[in-house]
């Protein structure tokens, strides 16, 4: 047993309102540069829909992830090492700009400069690649809220698969359709196929927290990682010629604060915590023959943070005490392993993804409501989950390689939680039999409700700080005086009076983040003080 | 033996080596972030998909031909019973011409693509353009030399009698400049063009050839690295927000 820690995220899809705040704040923080215009480390897809890039889930086309070879061993779906090297001169399977979209801006100048005339001047769209006029025909969110799904919905790989397998039709007629949102970031997999595809060895998994990063200095732009990632969450910066990906906001995580997407999530649908897992058994779990057993195999290598043997082994591996305590309080462990209501996205890719999802019950509830049923009653809900095969099958293709029983069990737990809590809210007592019907206790249901519905910041995000003994090695952490008890801690007072935040952040104020070179650590800037270094005096210009 | 001869065949080769090796080391040390293939497949793939492998595989063959032709003395091949005629026809023509043509064809298509596809052309720097001119010139003259020799048949110029010994003499720091005096002009142009290309090499995207990822065959699939393991330093870093190209595109 080799115990390792993994920072992980869970998204409760019922709570996603599809506002795209996560995408926008992420973009502002990470990919607002030339070369990354089309890059969305975080994007929110409407399902059913094509996703971003188009149809990325069709691995017969894109060859992402792993497959089992004849001897039952893991092999990259795009081919073995020799094949990859022999085809390196023109990557054979590579999404094109047209599979994402051609980034554009508008010629706003024309609104002001156009000569006087009878017609209103317009701001024509201009390509950010060629600078010429362009027609906008796709974007990262073209089919948002089922926009255009009547035309393109048939191309959703999962819709196609279900239609093939079950004669039954997924209807896009207005009154019969369903939809939900699927926010996606990099999965920070335990068995990442992007990493395995990289000829240069530039992609690595941090041994402390499992975050997967691209070493920008070592990347040579072979782009095999883009083929290798089945989620297409590695992007090509077409200006620098290097691969870029979601960083799990590691500079923030190191300071014990959640990612930008989680921090700004309006629906509070994201949870961040750590898992302890057995690194020795990852390959074994990813090589399970039956795709439908991959979810269980993945769950099995997640270790119990209360098991004394696990704790002993973890300490031996050098995992600090604060991390073990965080693992015991981890919301992701509770959701995924204890209550088993969070599922990995596409386990059949065999990458052991570490961003999990609580599947949405809302399509079913919406339908019951529309039909005039009591959508909170246990019996109505249980019956609807079973009979409403289409959403369940769709969800199963996303989360359990098509095994509907797992998804049904999760949805039943969520339905039971609603029914159980309704009794309490209406002044009664929770009925134990509702909990028992889904194999839980009333107490567990209540705890689940607390975490899912009303948990506070400190319960949703249990992120232990990185240990700073070697802080001077880290570029992002400017001042080594900021560690616990150091003189930098003085400035923590900057947070008193802000109310909401339960835990002070060691470098949470601007004054604290002043770096020796005069630059500003934007990730730890508190947004209150004026970061003078960001407004340098330029020759000849006057300050407004 | 004129001053020009001494400079071109006795001095320039060493200048080229110093700049090629020194420049590469300097770039490797200070510009890891800029060390990339700068692929344009993202913009255009159809032409690239067949032209780029043609060029690269052709280039591997051309490189192999140069190694054999320049490094293995004529006396050695004759000792194993290969006459100059056999070598010329079998090696230089039958192997050399196809590889050369494939390389040239690949390059022509790639340059055509670069010029005609707007997205690719917009991503082409001055550095790229100079590099392409030299690459094209070197390969075209190399091809010309081979084709000319094919028409001349057995009376053609035997470069293994003068250029190859001169090339080998460079390695022992005793350059036999006089050997190069009577070499036909097309050979000389090919060599000089290659010299200039090698001088520019470390400062262009061609450096990607020096980091061909053979170690991929031997490394483990999953790479763990400790957070504090490597010190960042000397990196160029990301460009600031609102880089110039956005504004220049929309002037």
C-alpha cells in the first residue's frame, strides 16, 4: 500500500444554474491571453449537447483515454509508444480550430468612425486569428440551454449511442426533452492518459496533492496530450506553441483556499477536499475488464482516512498530520465513498478521473411537477426514476459506463433526502423507513442534507495548506516570512470584520503578498488595497 | 588558394560550429519556454498531414545519405567491392533522388500552405520566413547537385574525392582548403547555404530537431514530481494581458 493524497472536486449538478460564472472567472484568472482565446479550462455544457470541443466524447473518432490490449493490459487508445513516435511529424488525430471555434472580436471603432449615412453603422465580427471579417458559427457554448439542439442534438455521441442501443428515442420535442448543465474542468486523473501520451515527459502529477500540470519549459508542442486526453481538457496555445491546462488553481490550493471556479460558484455546487488513495493499485483498478466495474474499482482504491493502518502508512509516506485531518473532514470523501452519491465522469476512459459529479434529479422532478404530481413524495419520485429511462440512461452513459442501477441508486438517495427532509420541514419527524429504503439511516440522510444544502464555506472546501518548509522554492509564494508564526502573519488582521470567511488565509492580504521584485501576487490579492506595482508609470502617459 | 577560399573552407566551418553549438546551449539554457515546434496544425491540417511527414521522413533519408557520403572514405567502400559507379548510381541516385524529391515536395507544399492559408500566414514570423528561404535554398541546391550528376553520368563530379576528405579534415583541425578549390559552383552554393542555415538554426524553430523525444520509449507512463522539486529560474514567462497582436490585427 502506497498512500498518496489527491485534491479532488465534486460538483452537485442539481445546484448548477448554468450561469457560467465559473467559466468567466476562470478565464479572467488564467486564459485571457493571446493564444488562449478559445481555451476554457472551465466550461459549462448543456446536456444533451455536443460539448466542447464538438463531440469530444466520441473516442472512436478522437482516440482519447486508455483501452485494454489483447493481453488485457492498459494501452493508449491512440496507439503504443512506437506508433506515437512514428506519427509525430503530423499528429494524426488532432482537433482543429473548427472543432473549437475561431476566436473573434468586434470592430467597435466603426461605430464611431463610420461616415455619415442612412444606415446605422455596425460592429462587424473580426477573426482574432487572421484579423479579417469572419462569420461566427460556433463557440464554446453554442448549444447553451438547448439552443439549436433541434439541429445539432442528434450529433451528441451519447444520444446516438442510446438511440442505437435502445430503439427508444430521446425526444427533442419541446415538452418531452430534458436538460441539465455539466461544468467541466481538468479531471486531474489518477491514471492520466495525457501524461502517458506526452513524448517529452512535460506533464506531471504533483506527488503532494495530485494536481496535474504541464511544465511550460519542457513542453515541446508535440500535442500528443491533446489526443490523449479523452476529456479534451488540454489545449494548445497557438501563440506560444505549448500545451496548457486547468491548474486546479494550485497557487490558491497551496494557500488552503479553493479554486477560482469553486470560490465564485453562485450555486455553491462545488466541493473540494482530499482523498487518500492507494497509488500501488491504480493500474490494477484501471485495468478491470468490465467497463461497468470501473466505477467500483475506482471507489475501492479510495482509502478510509479513519483506518489506523491507512493512517500509519500515510505517515510513513510523509503525508503531514494536517492533511490526514483534512482527509477525515473531506466533503468529497463523504459524498463519493461514504454516501456513494458522487460518480466519476466517463470511468470507461480508464483514467480514474478525480472530479466527481452528483447526478441531477431535477429533470425528473421538473417532469413530475409539469404533470401535476407531488414531486417531493418518495413514492412518486422512486417510481419516476425507474420509469423515466431516458435521462437515467443518459446519466449512466456519462457517469457509470452505462450501468443504470448505480445511477438509479444515487437518484433514489437524493429523492429520499427530499422526502425525508420535507417531513421535518413541515414540522414532523423524519421517517426512518424512507432512509432505510435507500440503505441509509435517518442520521446519515440528515448529515447528507446538511452538506448538500446548507453547508458553509469551511465545510464545502476543506483544503489543507501546503507545507511551507520549502516555500522559497515556489515562485508563487513570494515571501517566506508568511508561514505560520512568521512576521508576515501580522497582516492577517486585514481580514477581521469581513465576517463571512471562517478561516484566515496566511497570505490573504495584499500587504502580505508584496514580492521582492515589486510584482503582485494576484492570486492572493485581497481586492481592497491598490496594487501599485500593477500600474507602472509609463513614459509620456498620464494617469487618469 | 585565395583569402576567400581560406575563409570559406578553413574558417567559416568552425564559426558555424561555434555558433551552432554555443547558440543551442545558450538557447537551451535561457529560452526553454520558446523551445517548441510551434505547430500550425491547429489552423490547417489537410495539407500538413501529408506534407509534413513527407518532408520529415525525406529529411531523415537525406541526413543518412550525407552521413554515409561525407564520413565513409571512398577507399573503404571500394575495399568491400563497391566501385565509384556503383556507389554513385545505387547510393546517390537511386536512394538519393527519391529521398530528395520527397523532401523537396513536402517542403514546397508546406511553404505553399504557409503562404496561402491566412491563419497560418498570420502566425508566420520574419524569423520563420528567413529560415524557410535558407532551408528551401539548401535543399533545392542539394537536389540540383544530385540531378546534375545524374545527367553527367560517370563523368560527373566525384564529391567523395574532394568534398568528403575536406569535410573529414575539419574534424582533426587540419582543414585541407585546397581540396575545395576546384569543386563545381553548385556544390559550393549548397554548402555555403547550409552553413548559413546552421548558423541561424539555434535561433529558429528548427531547434525542435535537437529534442527529438526518443526517451519517450523508456520513461514510465505516469510522472510524479514533487512540488518543491525544481527551482524555476531564467524563464521568459507568459506574455502580459492584451498582447500587441490583438491590437495590430485590428488596426
